[in-house]
């Protein structure tokens, strides 16, 4: 059985309520409601707090990670949690970079890049994923 990380809400119940009343975005207010439920004087389990807040246990785990790493600002931040790609390896990235910058044989489009990765590396990537990757990492529009 996995051991859960310690989790303690630092802000007072009054601070959370005040901050929640100022929110105009529903997802931020919902996260603050969850903190409010956890901060209430009666001891409550994580399972009950997720049910009372209307969120899944997995969502609660992600919110706990965000809160532990960045405090209340981290929890309310809407920036995506970017992780290094596990699909596009360094080898594939270098191959894509060479092919994108090639004047002799550039890609004809995102479908061409998708098919090329499948034939060269045996990795099947969705069209939308490869498109987003090429735009973000190789500045290809």
C-alpha cells in the first residue's frame, strides 16, 4: 500500500472563505471550496472530502500535489503542468529537427511528419499530438 504525503492547509478558514468570495472563475472557486472543506474544524478523511466537494480522489491527489509544491497560488494557477515528452525521444526530436530544416526533403505537412515517424521509428503518434509538438518545439506553423 502506498504511503500518502502529509498534507496540511496553511491558510486559515477565514482567508480561504474571503479568497473564495472574490473568485469569478468556477474552477478556482471549486478548488477553494475543497480547501474550505478540509480546513473545517471537524476531522474529515480524504475520501469524504472528495465526495463532499464533488471531485474524484485522483483530482484531489493532483490538487494536493499542486498545493504542496506551490501553495495556494500553485493550486489556483491555471498554467498547464508540463512534463517532458515520453513519446518523442531525443532521437526522434533530432530526426524531426533535421527533416524540418532540410531544404532537400522537408515535410509536406503534419500528416507527412506523422507517417515519417511511424516508418522511421515505429512510433504511432496522433496527428494532433505531432502537430502541437512541431509547433511548440520546432516553431513549425
